[in-house]
C-alpha cells in the first residue's frame, strides 16, 4: 500500500516526500497516562495470566522508549468480584486469577498519582475460522512475492459483529504502520452479515517463507473498540495525501476516563476480546 | 412584508415617471463569429448607458434626440455610432476583436474606469475571458480556469493538487459553480490536478466574491458563473490542442440558413481526453492493472426561432477513472444538460427560462479478496429558472424570477462483485425541494449614486419518502462537557414519511444590497451587504474535495448554514484607464457551518448526523489590486490580508481555531509581455503564508504501533508557499494556423509543502517493519514542471 505514494509520484511527475524531522520543533505537552492491554478469552491456547501495561507519553519526535508507570494500582471488576493486577516489570501488570467469560463487562479502575481512572468494555463471542491456509502470491504493486496466510470464516447472522485480526510469524506479533490497515485489520460485518467470506487476508503486510510458523487470530471486539482501532489505523497509516483523506488529526479518545481531573486524559484502550486462533507451518 | 410593500410602491412610482421616451434595444455580437457578447458597456451620453446581459441583449430608454452611442468591451475595438431616435428602435451591433489588445491580460474587477462602471454597481466581481486564461502560464500544459482565478485577490487554492478554491475564507463547498446555469458538484479531474472546464469550450466567466445579487443563491461564499461558447454562426472552424497530459478538439459552425450569411443557429462541440494511462505500461508489470484517466465532452447549440425567440441547448459530460490492481477502483463524474429559451416579450421585457438537469455520481469498487463490492452514490437535481428583466428606463432595471430545484440524493448502494460474500444494501434515498423567489433592482439615483438591491426568499423542504430516526434525547449526539467528548445517543424509534410528505421546512430571508458612489471620473466608492443561505452541506473529512465526498441536505438534525458579508471598496483609475487600483475590505460571519467531530468516520456511514457538529465561523480581510491594462506589458499585482476562523462545540476546547484555509498573506504578480507579433511571454509569481496544520504533542504505543497525540486543532503552520511560473507563446505567422505554448511551472523548483505529516518509520532495508522510530515528512506535489502544448486552428 505504501507504493500508492510511488504511483502518485510517477503519475504526477515530481511529487515528492522529504524528511524534515530536523527542521521541526514540537511544542509537546505534559506526560499523559497510557493504557495498553485488556482481557482476552482464548480457548485454543488458554492464557495463564492477563496483562495490562501502563506508560506515559513522550515527545513525538523523541527517540526514547515509552516511560513505564510502575507505581499504579489496577483493579479489574467482572461484575461480581475485584481482581488486582500487580506490577511485574517495565510497566506490565498481571493477574492470573481472573477468568475471561463471554458476555461479561469488565471495568478497570486505576489509581495513580492521587487520581482515579475508570473504564469498561464487554467481551463478545467470536466465530470460528472455517479454514486457514497459506497461498503463494506473485509480486504486485503493493507487496513482494511470498506466502500469505488466508482464511475462510462464516459471520453469525443477525448480530452485529466486529473483528480485529492479529498475525504472528515464528511466535512474534507482526504489525506495520500502513494505510491498508484500516481496511484490513479491523472489520465490521455491516456488509456481510451472516455470510461466509473466503480467502480473506488478515494482514496484507505479513509475508511468510516456507517453513515459517504462522498463527492468526480473529478477535471478537466491541463496537466501541472497533471504532477506536479504525481511527488508530487511519491515523497511523496517514501518508499525507490530501485526496485520499488527510483529516486534521485529533487525539484518539480512550474508553478510560479520569474521574478527578477529566482534562488530564488517559490515552490507549482497555479492551475485552474473545480470540479465535489457528496455527500452521507454511508448506507448498 | 413591509419591505415588499415598499418595493411594490417604488415600482409604480418608477412606472408613473416614464414619459415621452423611446427604447433602443438589440444584441451585441462578435463580428467574426457572431457570438453574443456579454457585459458590453453601451454609453449613450454623459453618464448614461447600459450593459448587455448574458445573452448579449441590451435595452435603453431615452428621450428623443441624437446620441453618440459608444460600445466598449475589453479585447474589442471600441465602436461609436451616431444615432437619431424618434421611435422605438431595434439595432444590433457587432464588435471587432482588437488584435493589438489580444495579447493583453484583461481582467475586469469592477474597476473604477468610467466605461466599465457607468452602470455597474457590482463590486467584488471579477470577469475573465477564456482568451486571458490561455495567456497565463500553466501547470502541465493545460490552461485551467480554476487555477487562473486563484491568482486573484481573495481567492486562494486549497493546495497544489487541488482545483478546489476558497473565496474570502469560505470552504470549497461554499462556492456555487455554474456551467451554463447547471450546478457542478465536483469541479475536479484527476483528484483535483485539473478542473472540469475545457478552456476551448468556455467563453468567459464571472466570479462573485461578495455583493452577490439576489438572482443567485444556495451557497454562502461565492458564485462562479461559467459560460460555454455558443459556436461560430458564420462559418465552420475549430481548434486542436495537443498537450503532455491531455489533448482536445473543438469544432463549431452554423446550423441552418439565416440572414446575412449567418446560420439560424450555431453549435460548438468539444472533447478532451487525458492519456497518462497510455504511459502506464512504461512503468513495467507493476502498473499493468493501474488505470488513471479522464475525459469530457462539451456541447452547446442555439437556434433562432424568430426575431424575438432563441433556444439554447447545452450539455456537459465528464468521467474520471482510477483503478489500482486488486485493491480498489473508482469512477466519477458530472453530467449536466441545460435547455434555455430567451424571449423578448417587447423591447423592454426580456424573459429567459432555463430547465436544467445535473447529476454527480461515483462508484467505488472494493476489490480486496473476500469482500469485493461496488459502492454507488449520486446526487441528482432538476432545476427550473425563469427570469424576467424589465428595462424600465435608463435609470432603472428590475430582474425578478424563480429558482426551483428538486433533489434526489442517493447516499449509497452496495452490490457484491463476482459473487463475493457481501449483502446488497441500499442506504435510504433522500429528497428535497429548494425554491426561491427573488427581485433585484438596479437604480441610478443620480449621476453619482447607483444602487443595486433586492431580496431572495428561499425555502428548503425536505420531503419523503424517508425514515427519520428518533434519538433518545432528541439529538443524535450529546456533547459531554466534562469529558470534552461527543456521545452518540441511542435510537429509540423512527418516523416514516410518505412520498412527497414534508419532513422539515426551512425558510431564508436573504437581503442583498450594493451601492456605488462616483466621486469623479477616476474615483468611486462601493459598499455591499449580502446574506446567503446554504441548504446543502458537503460532509468531507479531508482538506480538499475528493470524489467520495458526501453532499447532505439540511433536515431534522442538520440546520441550514447562513452567512452575512459586508464589504467596502475604493476604486481608482489612472492615466486614462491604463492603470487601475482597487482596495476592498470585508467582514463575513458564518452560522451553522458543519465540521466533523474528532474521529468521525464518513465513508459508508448512513446516519451522517452522528458524525458532524455545527458551529460558527468568521472571516475578515483586506484585498488590494493594481492592474496595468494597456501597453506591451500588462498584468496585475494583488495582495490579500485575511483571517478565517471557526468555533465549533467540542473542537479545540470550544475555542476559535484557524480554519483549514486560513492564510494571513497572499501575494500574486501576473504579467504578460508582448514582444512582437509572434512572441508573447507570461509570468506569474505567487506567495502565500503558511496554512494551518496540526502537529502532534506526544507519542505512545498501542497494539505495536506508535500513535500520535494531539491537542489544538490547526495550532501550527506550514512553511510559506511561493512559486514562479513562466511561459512563452509562439503565435503563427500570417496565414499559418498553429501556435506553440511553452511553459515552466515552478521555475526555481521550490518544494512547497502541501502537508507535513508525522509517522512511524515503517521500512528498513526495503523490509516492512514497525521500527518504533518517528519522522516528520513534508509532501510536495510539484517541483519544476516544463510543458509544451501545440494548438491548431482550422
């Protein structure tokens, strides 16, 4: 998809991109709390623990790793019971007592630096893959040649379903900032409710070689998380071309709110998702 | 109502005053082609005169006597004739093109020159002929109307790759773009690099930036009225143009056999096609499945039924095609047809009636495996515009008429392609009827003071068949001030409306006024005020117009937008009209303009009301222009100082923020130099201070990607924009017909920033990976672009 820029360059003869990082000085802002994580129900490879990471923001052009937040208190309630997440390392908090269940609303409460943050999400059931397989494809305008993992899946009729796709290559989660993400990694069944989709590529940027181990996951997510991710992928895939969509960007709003000082907002999302997973070794 | 009574009273008074006078009327035409000439100034005595209308018709009522009638129009030789009037007289005039003036850039900006403004009270109006436009340096070898008007004060470009334009702080959708009276909804080809107007098919244009007369309505900021050529009524001919991007052909000629070696009518047919796609194979296999092209066809015919009645039929059809391999394809275009009938009911009453059809539609094909589908959307309207002009006497003219439009919006229909797993679905169609009645008075109070005033009463009726959703609190969105966020309300029910049943009715009272005070022959002052209503909203989350933008009608959840503009101007001419100077200042306030809420998703969204918020805007500025109208070197210098801001609840912490098109300084310098009979040289220089941009204030990681955080909308500025273009035209030798136009756009290769955007670097050694490293990137569209065009007349 990145090559879209290349095509446009060719077509419009001299259009070009210049790295101006060193010319730009950004005003920056006070660090904000960032949440990254949620509750996942995976019946294929059951999780031993649930993980949530807390960090703070850094300047956009700063070349630093996210700053971990190690001294917060995190409680997740499943409607009946509180579960405390404890800090392990590098801003990661875990809990192994909580059981992810369908049709359950999870509420997170974070206490940090004297302020309380709260938000919730609901875990909805996801449908299975009908079939998962590898397909070899020639080089195209947008991608190099190689093997792609594809799937068939039948959407349950008469309920609104929202999907998020994750692909792992040799055990490592792969994602690339790309304009195509917003149309590939998340899907709403608005236009295919109740139908079987075939040969769907869950991530067009991930190419496999023979012998690679592939895992693909189909996550059932809430509508609110779908909208959050859609905006996230639109913004991270922005190529600056006004005619393919270049809205003045805005802060992507979290589902977690600061109860004490609303304007001191938290960023990121606390999600709950059901995970359908398949794995395969790429062969001819 | 009181105003109405006054107007009617005034009307009778005027009639009573009419005494023993006779009417001189007729048409003014081009001597060579027989094309009717628009806006010709006709002077019959000291400060007495009139101007021809859109069809070249004039009428003036005078006491018995001998008059020295002078006709003048930029680019034509002034004609003078002594006429004795002792009865109502019909007289047609022909004007000859002034060869010496042909290379001059002529721009009529309601200047102070007596000849141009004896009768005109118009201000903030610019008139450009297609001949002038063709003299200006061009980008990619294709003269373009929309790029030319961007060289004028108060008109700015959306960006290099956009034919969208902003007038006095208005957004691109607030311009009423008319082609032979038909509304053009998307004036761009190739995503905006070209406009839909083929200069070979266009006669001239008028742009109203303010003081918009009551005969026009429906948009807030400007009216661009483009007229197609009628075609040569005396002999067959044509032109052929070969450019680097597109080629075009135009033929014209008489129809039937009339009097004086003229036809009973004439026709003009023009076509244009791009051929960038023909070069695509040069890009190798990669580009095999890539398509990008456009074409358009213009047609105009007219037929003289009898002395007093003429019929005109004009049409436009254009298409763009863009396809990217197995990813997406899109086709879009405008189609319009106008049938007009003009009738001189008598020598003082001129009736014109237009029946118009206009359609804009696009397809978007999603070609990704598994969910291939085609998405269709269109906006269709039928429009009827009768107008009666009454030339009461040499001091008073009244125009009155109706403007009725029926709209059918098809927001979208989805169909599966190649038997893919997509359910066919159709978003609800929407219907509306927009009607307006107007009256416009042009009145000369004294030798010095002229007025033009009128009102337009408009009504917009959203009608069924439709289903309107009911939201929990009555509104689709609720602004949560504590969290500074819009929350979507639940749908609790729906109301069905039968076919033709009124859903919501809006009324607009639109007064218009302009006055001109002639201090002396060289100086005049002008003042204008206008209120305009706009009932259609272009919902777009991009800074420039894209083919996929959605036009949404006002209705239960979307209020009409309206604006008030006041402008004051001073005009002066020097050295017998060789130079003129004008300065105008304006203040414009806008109400209920739409902006999308943060994070809006517009494509494939049926209930658009859940994605937009309405707020206010303000724009003010100062425009200066100096024209050099005579001599070997002609041209203009213009400067604009302007500010444009918006205030929308929930955006930018509820504070005023710069609109996307806010630009503090803009300077244009345009010159054409005529070296000799064969060579013309042209140059233009453009400078604009930086437009707003939103820079990120921080970064964080989410789902493996680096995400930017933002605070204030449009809080930063792009670098300043400047560019120099030059051109040279080699005109044919006597008896030869071909001419060459060489031009170089952006001569000193300035990489102007169309945008600066921030992203995570996603490529290392040609491998796609998320690196976690960030970058600021400047995108520019044109460096230096040479081009060559060959034009042949036959």
